[in-house]
C-alpha cells in the first residue's frame, strides 16, 4: 500500500521546532521520563557493564568477551573520536577498557562488585504472548488470547518468575520495569498484582498498551473475567466494588470505567505509551484486528484536521494522567507505509496536549517478518525523521537487557534475549535458547544477562536496529545464522558465571 498523495505528511513549523529541540543519539527524545537515562548516566552504566564482562573474560578465560569489548571500544572512538554513542566523547569506552586491563585482581574484584550493583536502571520484561488483538504489524508474534487462553499454570508461573526476576534486576540497580511485548500486558490476569508489587518495591512500570480493554466493554469484561479468577491483592476488591456501584447506577461501560479507575490508583508508579496505528478509526481497526470487542473512537478536533482516536487514549488523558502527571503518558505509533500519512497530525496533537511520543520505523520481526505492514518510502521517512526514535536502538541493550517468558517442550520459564524483537521460538529452533535460560538461583538473571550470545549481540551489534538485521539473516541464511550463534554460545557455559566467584577468584589471583 502506498501513502495517499493527498495526505503526504508535512510537519508544522512549531512541531518540527519542538521535536528538533528534543533530539539525542537515540533520535527524537520526547520520551517518557524513565525511558532512557541521561547520556552521562548511560555512559556510566555502559562502563559498569563492560567491567562485568571484562571480569568474566579474565576469570573464566573467555577471549571472545575481550574481543567483543575491544571491537566495541575501538568503534566508539570513530574516525574523529566519536560515533555519537550516548555519553561517548573521544573514546571514553576505550579508555575504560585500558584501565580495566591495567587493574590488579584485587582492584578488579572491588570494581566488578560495585559495577554489578549498578549495571542497569531499566530492564525489559516481556509478558506472555497472549493478546486481545491480532495486529498485522505485530513485531512480537503475539497470539490471540481467544485461541490460547490463560491457564492457572501460566499465570502462576509467570507471576512468581517475574517477581523473582524483578528482585534480581533490583540487585543490579534497576528502578524501572519496561514492557513492550510479547503480548498485551493489561490483559494478563494478575497485571494489577504485578503493579502492586512493583509499587511496593519503589519502582516504576513503563509499558506499552493497545488499550482495548479500556475502550471496549466487551473486551473489558473478558479481561475482568480472567482477572477476578486470579488476582490476589487489593485490586480485586476495589475493581469489584467499583463495578458493582457503576452497574447499580446504570453507568455506561461499567467494566471499562472500573478498570480505568484501578489503573489510576497506580498513576504515580506507571508510565504508559498508548499505541495507535492510524488516526482513522476504521483503518486503525483494520490493522489492529481486535479479537474481543471493538474500539470506541472519538472524533477530536486538532488544528486544521480531525483525528479519530481510541476512547482509551482520551480516558488516560482525562482520568488517569491528570494535571502534572500528563507527562507520564505518550503515544506510540509505527511510521509504516500506511501510518506515515497520519504521523505529522498525531505529532501536532502530542505537542498541543503535553504528551510524550514514540514514533518508530516499522519493525520487520515477529508476525511482521513478511512485511505485511510495510516500511514507509525512504523519502517519507526522511521527511518525518525529526519525529523518529530508535537511531541507536542496539546500543541501548548494553545497559537495558531483555527478559522473555517461554513455553516450549522443555517447560516454562524466563530467558534473556539478544534483542527485543528476537522471538524465543527462533532462538529455540536455532539451538541457542538453553544457554539463555534464567536459572533458579539468586544469580540466574545476572548469569543469563552476561551469557555469550548476549555479550556478542550487545557489543558487536550496538549500531542500528539489530532485530531487523537478525530477522533478515533468518530469512536469507537461517542455517548459517544457527551455526554462527551456536558457535558463539559454546564459548562459555553461563552456569559458570557467578558474581561472588568472580570476586573471590580475582582476589585469590593476587594472593588475597
């Protein structure tokens, strides 16, 4: 599909100025506050991760790790001393690697212990694949919850495992849980229990949602049916009480209203990107393909046009993120072959309403690996480039690891993933899933986050969109990619990675 000639995107002057003034190495930086740390903080986190990986290389005698670090730090110098990596000016990562190489065992033991406790501010926690939509452009290969309903084992297993991973991430310094897939987080039956747990730990949950359960009464009833059977915290009673009162009063869409009110209970501990694909209700629905219920759209005047937006987005604006909290809400929108026509108008709405934004190029992974939702033409992407994010997406994974939940022949559990758009089914078929599994020990997440394939992907593929790159290789040479990744994974058994053992061995090397 091509962009309608009559709807060629033109960014208004003040909107262009706004986004141009909010730019960084990651692209358009009109992001939610906890999406990315400052550039200086990113540089500190990357140096800390490098310290951990270098210590693993030295103690466990893994030359590949040192090779990846050496390549990354050399690339960060650039032809003129700077590649534009956040926080890198004149080779700070190269200097750091040289300092690490000069450290005694005792000094490195102290350094790695300190660094490991401050090696991330955010980590990506993906939810199970169930979704109440079947979007054409789904980069995560979600599955309709109508076809694969939640069962007791899945709900209990994910909840307990997620809480364990969150605790382990906190020990590594994480303060934000970031969720942009694999499924729709708000339909997970214990979504509000997880919110409560994250709040109790003084953390933030930044998540992406399509918002259907906050727009469609039918979809909301399905979500509440699952939640009522599984929730164990105070949210269950609060939702039930509100729902009863709303039904008694004859309020329209009572379940939608009850769920929205409950979300508002956590407004100071959540940041949300509400995703849309078009600013036309009919076309947005055609792309999103709801499996239960339908969006209710509201026609909203915006400058010289009218946008048709999901009622859930407006409810988030008017009922959840009110007053000074408006900056906790953003719009996520793929700038695809069809979505690009609306991007400039949506950007103006973002600016006029004090929202954050995440306009991103199409991702050709997951269900969209066949390109059903295509990329916008290069000239259009260039025209809309002031709005776009993900210029340095691969670099982000160094300090923001991804954790996914798997259900396969080997059972259920969590794995580290070398890319947010890399599907666990592909990792399994390539024969590299097992080395990425997060073990049951307290250090399981730490070990998996520093597994060989993670280290390789972080440092060797720190530029551009590695998920699209890996997806292309899967199509072009799956057997070759499997051989390459299996060889990379074989250089070290992650079960050998233990922070206490690293420190002990380093000190012992100095006779301490």
